[in-house]
């Protein structure tokens, strides 16, 4: 049984439980009426909100050219607006199209509402931090972000970012922001073509 000193420290308790779950020794003493640590609660049934009609900014229901209601699932299956997209030059001088971070946020708000989704940084890591030949700080970050809808549906993905600045702090700030935004966009695209997934079909990464 875990001693009381370990139970009082929440972070230590988590590490201990993790080690027990990963241990091959299954004779751990478990409290009565407590489920085994390796068992998980049955998944909850999520409410599908994509079958709801889209709304315009004035609150009215969105309709197509034939005056038919436009549902969220239909809206998500369309391509992103050109105004929400940008281009960058990749390897070999090839141009890639991507949805900007602002474009993803606007689209998520339009579909799910301002309070209907959230993002969470699960992990961030410095992979490079050094001065270049001009004495500027060159910093690289990796980040993992989870985007969660109000109904509990979520997607995780990773992203990268870099920052170059005479100030080490500014370089780190820019690199971290870029990595988090990249990861957020990649996680959001799993919800539909409108959020940038359509661009990956064309070979844009």
C-alpha cells in the first residue's frame, strides 16, 4: 500500500501510479472497492454537434444558394477561404499553401462558437538554442497541442517553430509561439477539410 507521505504529494503519486501500471509485477496491494489501476472507465458517448445548422455572424441560420440549410458537417467538408491561407517556400523552391493560425481560430469560432472549443499545450521542448555566425540567437522548439470541443471530442498533434533574434528571450518567445501555433493548426485540421486538411490532400505539409 502507498504510504501516507506519498499520498500527500500529488505529483509523486502520479509517478508512482504510472510505475505500478507499467510494472510486470501484478501483486500490488489495492484498496478494497477500488478498480485495478490498469482499468479505464468505459468511454462516454459523445454528442455529435456537426449535424447542427451553421449560423451567420448575426445569429441567423446559414443557407446555400438554394435556400437550403448549411450544416456544420457540410461546412467542415469545404475548402478553406483564400483569405485564410498563406504560402511559404519549401524544399526545392516549391510553394506550399497553408491555413494561417488566425484563419484556423476564426473558422473554429465560426463553427463551434467562441466557448465551444479550447486548446491545451501538452508538451514543449527546446531542440536548439545557439548563436549563429552573426551573433544572433537561433532557437528551435517542438510542441504538442490538444484541441478539444465542448462535447469532449479532441485531437492531438505536434508542431515545430524557430526564432532568430539578437535577444535570447525574444528568440525563445518567437520559436515557442510558432511551435504552439503550428501544433494547434495540425490538431484542428483533423476536424475537417475547412480547417486545412484539404491542403494536405494536395501534398502541402
